[in-house]
C-alpha cells in the first residue's frame, strides 16, 4: 500500500510538473516578441482566414506561435471582424493590441498624389501639366483620351465614336482638384475624372429633362459649354454668350469663334490673323464650317454647362471683347451694330 501511494505521489508530481511546463510554454508563447522600433508591414488580402493571418504574423516575427494566437482568438471569440488592408506593426505588441487594430482596420494610409485641372483646359494641356508634375505619362494619357479604351463609364455611351474627334474624352474630364493613390494609372485618373463629370451633371436639377427640352444631345451641350468656357471670362455673360451661339445656329450662321481655330493649332497664338481663320482646314474651324464642332474643345466648368443648358434669350447674334481689361463683351443684333462695337472696343484700347 505504501509503495502504491509512493508511485501515485510521483505520478501526481510528474503531472503537475508537466502541467506547469505546459502552462509556462503557453504563457511564454503568448508573450509579445522582443520590442523594436522597426515597423513590419504586412498585407492582408480580402478573404484571408484567421489561420492564414496568424501564420503571417508568426512568419513576420510579430507573434511567437500562430497556434496559440488562433487558440486565443477562439477563446475570445475574435477574428470574424478582421479587415483586409496593409498594416504596419512594431514588434512588441500584445495579442489584444494586434486584434484591436485588425478589427478597426487601422491600415497604413496610402500615399496620395494631388493635382488640379483648371477650368477650360484641353486634353493636351492636361497631359502636359500632369506629365510635368510626374502624375502620369503624357503619351499614354493622350492615347487613352483619344480612344477611351478599357474605360467603364456611362458617359461613353453618349460620346460619339467619330473619326473627326481629336480626343474622344475632350470636354468630359472635369476640371477639379483631385486626390488619388500614388501610382494610379492613366486609366485610373481618366476614370476618376469621368466619374466627377457624371456626378456634376447628375447634380443639376432635372438635368435630363432640361437637355431633352432643348433638343440637345449630351455631346452638343458639352460642346456649347466648352465654347462658352473658352470665350467668356465674366460669369454673368456665360448664359448670354450661350444664347448668341444658339441664335447663330438657328439662323444657319457660321459661329466664327476664334477658340475653335486655336484648338486646332499645335501651339495657340496670342493673336489670330485673318489668314489663320480661313486657312486652317479642320471640322473644328467654325469660320469654315457651319454648325458646332464635332465635340468639345476644352473642359467646361459647371457654370458654363449650366449656361449652355439655360441660355439667356435675346436677339443678339454678335459679340466682341471690350478692350478695357474688363473681359466683358459688347453685344449686337446686326452686323452693322457689331462693326460699331468693334470700333468702340478699339477706342477703349487707346484710352
């Protein structure tokens, strides 16, 4: 009997020792790894399971034992709310600290690039500006603006596939300040700008109904808006100039807008000569061809779009810029009045 009790005591001691050793192993294994200021970056893809995450944390030296981490998650009923993304952890974090960050989606903020497209910019001007700023590759952007390949946008259904268009996306890349992830492709950038145009158009009350009432396609509206954008400096005149454009179209008069000739030139001129107006053979040249150009000649602002959608009714058919530095125009109903306005404008410059 004494011998049996002795062996039982030994067994109990061995079990307790084993349990203690196991407890010590678990306790040690669950302690944070050695602290370090050198952050470790890990990427958790969407759909990654908790077991894979635990393995990744161990592999990257952020926990000591993935099995113990998985057991801890099960005991705490955690892991179902972990969010995908790129994280940075400093070695030395506890289980609870790691779990809290994975639950909250405390991911590394992506490095962003910020750029501004001014109102009235052409696709070529955008390409030049953004390539100089290191945002994109000029050639790739111009090619994409020309064929719009691979872009998923509802707007494209309303932009004609016309060989006469210099750039299919001209006029549809909204002028605005943007912030995108650094490394965004030309396609990412163009798509974001198209989305902004869609958003702005949808924000105009009863936009589609108004467009239908005017009997215009979206491309015609955006073309008129782009002409207004390049012709007008003073906001209060936008709807007035839009009205003049529609009046001339209704009377089958050539629009004779200098900006359409400037658009065709490789390098815009400070001052166009009469020879330029008549010699540049392009469907965009409104001195040679009646009607609207094939498409927009620049990125119109929201104000110009709204002016093209709701022009001021008048009998004006002509306008000329005042040469007094105001940027305003003199309007006329007849060509004789227009000639007088031209002389008046010249006189302003001499004062």
